[in-house]
């Protein structure tokens, strides 16, 4: 990736993070990136996989998740802090993206005990399978693997599985359509001295249509960086599971 482009997108993301409660336009973000509006939108999509508007919305909801799980600030105040004028709109968007209401997420303390697949999507009998790989000597704990329509873990997965670690995975009876395979986990690398860090991986789109019975999709896990969209779907506490494994070993 061109370093000038990286720096431009990074400036835009910093502007988003610093102004989650403010009304930001594409013009504002393009100015922060020091690109024209049209060029900025194209390069931002290429670097992050999402449009600037969708990335900003994801950051706002991710901050709402953090505030709900770590503070006693009211849902109404949180909605305003992350840029929503209507609590109802915020609650509806949060519930759709995270899979649980804001108050429910607070009760869960940020970790869902289980995940529901999008059972309203009829299965096709097709299978998506592959290998989850992680560069040595990294050690990665339980891994969430899900199929999503976009390059972000948002809303219900079409299908998902949680594995004990890297290795083979299989998702069965996958609905027809184009899906991204997204992974999320926690782990360590040889250079880590501050504990666990989040890992991610993505491949796709994997397209399933009539007549397709199986598709191969290997995924390489790597440490998350600032260009990755946040994970919005409420997941089980993978960090705690990995920490417990590390203590036991």
C-alpha cells in the first residue's frame, strides 16, 4: 500500500475517532486526508474495505459498546456522545449491528453467551471450508469464523463456528450468495510484551450459486491494525478464554 495513501486514510480515521459525537461529512474527512472528495472515497474503500460513512458508523457503535460495558452512563447519553440525535434510532441501529439491544449488551457486560445464525436465510446444502493459518510463532486462542455479506462483522452471520484455534474449519448448509469469511480471536506474537492482542483475518467474496456444492477459502490470521473495521457483532468472551488457556499452559 502506498505510504501517502496509508497516511491519508489514517488521518481521516483519527478525525473520525476524535469527533464521534460531531456531524462529519465526506468533505470534512477528505480535507483531513488532504485528498479530493472523490479520490478520498475510492482510496478509503480500497484500504479499509468499507465506505467512509460506514466505517464512521462502525466506530460510533464500537465506542457505544465500550461505554455500555465499562461505564454507568445512560443509554440516552451514550447515544448522544456517539453522534445520534435520536435514542430510538441509536437503539435500533445498535440492536441490528450488535445482535442485542444496548441495555441487553450492558447486562451481558460485553460478551454474548451464544450467537445466532441468520436462520431466515435458507441453506443451499453447500459447504465453505478451508484452513485458518497464523504465522509462527504467534499463538492464537479460540477463533470465531463467520460469513458476512460485507467486510465487517456486523449483524447476524449467515453461518458461523467457533474453533479452539487455527486449523481446518467447515461451514455447512450455507445460503446462496456472496459472502466474506471473517475471523476474530486473541493471541500473542513473539514481539508482544503487554499481553493479548486481537487477531483478524478475511477472505472473499466467496460466491455460492445453484450447482455449487463446496468452496475452499483459506484465511490468514494477523494482528488487527487501525485500518480494520471494528467487530460489532456481540461475541463470546474469546479474550478471557485465551487468557485462561495461557495461564493453564
